[in-house]
C-alpha cells in the first residue's frame, strides 16, 4: 500500500491527488465540527473493535474514517480461516492504541456490503480512509505481513489526510466519545490546494508547477511526488491521437518513443499491467540510449501507481530480469 488513489476498483485514478485533498479537507472539517460540539474525549480499548452492519455502515465506518483509518474484516461464522485471522486483527487493534479502528462485518448478514466492496472470498480485509476505500489483503495472512500492511496504512492516513487516530484511555468506559484531534495546517497546504484547484480547472501546467514548488523545498514529500507524476502524465497525453499512437506502437514494436507513448495511454486508461508489460518488453528489444529512455519512463510510471503497489513490485522484478 502507498500514498496513492484509494479505490476499490484497482484502476489508476488520475484525479487521485485532487480527491485526496478534498477528502483531507472534509476530514478536517468533520473533526473541527465535532470539537466545536464538545465531542472530544478518549475511547476505551474495547471501543477499538466494533461490529458493523448495513444500517450503521455510514455512521460507523464512513463518518469515523474522517478521524481514524477504519480496517474492515469481512468474516463469517463458518469460515475457518476467519477464525485464525480475526483474533489477530482484534489484538493488533488494541496494540496499535487507536491508530486504526477495526470494523467486523458478517458477510452472511450483510450481503449488500460484501457486493459493494467486490469481496470474492473471505476472509477479506479492506480499509476506509477519509471516505476512500482500498483493499488490503485476502486470506489468513501472516502476522508480519499484516503488521507491515497496517504500518503503511497508518502512515498514509497521517501523511495524506492528517489522521492521527484516536486517544485511548485504558480506564475509559466502553462506548465513550472518540477523541477529536485538531489537525494543524501543514507547511505546504496552500501549494497543494493550489495544485488541486489547477487540476480541477484543467490547468495541468499550473498543477505541475505547484507540485514542483513543494518538491523544491521538500524533495521527498510523498503527496507532491505522486501529484507531479500524475499531472505530468496527464500533460503528456492531453494532445495524443489515441488511434495514431496505438497504430504506430503496433507497427514499430522496437521503437522506444512509440511504445512509451502507448504505455502512457495504457496507464491513463487504467491498464496498469499492460503499460508495465509493454515497456518491459521494449527494454528487452532495445539497447543503449533507447533502452535507458524506456527504463526511466517505466520508473516514472511506477511513481504514478505507487512503489508499494503489488503490480509495481512485480514489474520491478520483471524489469530486473529484462536488464540483467
């Protein structure tokens, strides 16, 4: 997992940075409103694991995701792997001390939620952060893998959305009001908001420059790196003739420029594996400067999708094999 688009479809959404900004602003507004209403307080460890049904999903998951990452455990009583996984998730929810909330959904009683999330088998674990959903893993994963996934989730939630989690008081009574943490304004919020507004207005050049301004001061800023990669991709393809690009790519399989252009179109269309596979195959077919040009573009596309995405990890291995 990584700071990138959080969608259940798995397709690259090139408006992800704008959506993240909007979700972050909404989350901050929700926390501020709750604070004004005097809702601040600590929760008990027992409140970190909740049962959720269709009727309470909006309140217990979507609304709560504006203050804390909500991990969803889809399970059923008859599912033996669920009986192995669920206790681990429940224990980690307490151990992580409010950095995420665990919502347990019985699929037998909540078929509609199962269908909405596209669950193909259980156990299945998803997360919702600031109203945006993403798949985490399926099956009874090992604890080390679960911890790594949760660590990445918590990091994304804090860096992209300012969600610092809940305050847990071991002595608090179960059912207490959740803590509302004030979200301080980040040093680059104005620039990131300007980039989001430029994307909304179709001003790709303005968005690119805004992200570059952030990176000039903080070269490792994750949201700006992601935003720049996506805005530059959109900028490259905005004047493409798709039919011409694909025709040239089909006619010139070893032409670096033709394959790079087609890969950009593949990615914009959400065909992630096709884009990566095309450029990896081109690396095999080319040499010298052309090969290095293709390799560098592939690395740029990895940034668009996110370095922790399984498709990126698999493509990196394939690229290493093609190069060496």
